[in-house]
C-alpha cells in the first residue's frame, strides 16, 4: 500500500465496513480535535470506544472510557490512533497482542510510523496514516460539499433540509467494496445537469 496516496475506494471500503472504533488518546475536552472526531463518528452511527488511561472509568459522551485496548471487553474493528507519532508503535504492539485483533489501524493527521505500519500489515491488518476518518467521511459522503466547503460553488441558496435539525449525510454502509455513495451519485448527476445547461445557453 502506498501510504502517500490512498485510493478513495480503499478509504471508503474501510469506513463502510468497520462498525466499532476504539479511539486511543481521545480527550474529554470539547475544544480538542480528538473530541470533535469522536463525537462526529459517534453521531454517524459508529460504536465509539474511548481509550485514555487518565480518564479510565469515566464516561465520554455516554461511552465508558478504558485505560488500554486490552481492557475493552468487546471486539474492535478499527483503532484510531490520536497520539503523537512516537507513541504509534506502542499502540500497534498493543493491538497485535489482542486476542481478537482489529482489522484496521488508523493513524490520525500528523501521525505516521512506517515501521509500525509494516508490522501491522505483516499481521494482516489494513493501515491508514496521516489521515482523519472524520474528514474522510465528510469528503466521501459529500457532506463537506453539502456544507459549502470546497464545492467550488458560491451560492446564496439555502440547502433544503430533509428533516428537523442538522442535515446528516452518510456513506452507503451496505457497500463494503468501496463503491460510490448515494450522495456522490446525486452530486455527479447534478454536475452533469449543470454542464448540459451551460452548453445549451
């Protein structure tokens, strides 16, 4: 795997398939990036497990906090490493020592350890480094574009809500092969329609 350029299908396949994510190094402070990422993924339907030895036994957004991965009493699909790069190898070693190993090791933005990644991949795990699952989910679900971020379109029109509150888009969770999402298909159709209208005028 080229860890400098992940195919969208690879990232989407992971986010479509995993259900339980343990976030190592999550902070209880609501102004920290790890807290935002944890809350975002929790709201998207993932089973989120906070791992932070300094907060063990407490709760974070209704989820019990564990001191270490070995203390988590249920299978984990993905480990999200929210610690500095020098600590990544230790987290990978802890993951590989688990009876039921996770399928994915995901190192957050700015976190990279090629040696630890190679070790995990040799054990059959998928590895993502220097990426944020929150950002990738938003990008691949077209949620970022829907909110007006990087859409290359300026508009004063308010996006329609399908229900009350904040609009939530999601990946097509039934696709584990990394296929396109319904939101992405809709965006492509809209772009094609706009292009056709532009050529006719």
